[in-house]
């Protein structure tokens, strides 16, 4: 896969993550992030979404580790 295509896929995945977050589907968001971890190039955004999902699922220890 070309680098340009990897960046485009990254943006699509982050957009889907944002939609899941905004619709408060935190369990689905957490699972989605884990399934696509290697494809998401923006690790800061990945960790932010991960922390939001974990926090809203009440997984405070994991949230602290993620932040």
C-alpha cells in the first residue's frame, strides 16, 4: 500500500472513531480501535479516542495508563 493510501485510510478510520464517540458507542469504539490499531497512524488521536472510550466504560485504571 502506498504511503498516500495509508494516510487516507488513517483519516477514514479516525472519522469512524469520531462518529462512534459522538454516538456514545464506547464499547464498539474500543473494539474498533483495537481491531484497527496497526492501521491508525496518528497514535495521539488513537490514544485520545481509546482513553475516552475506556473512561466512559468505567475502566479508570486502564484510562489512567492510556493517558
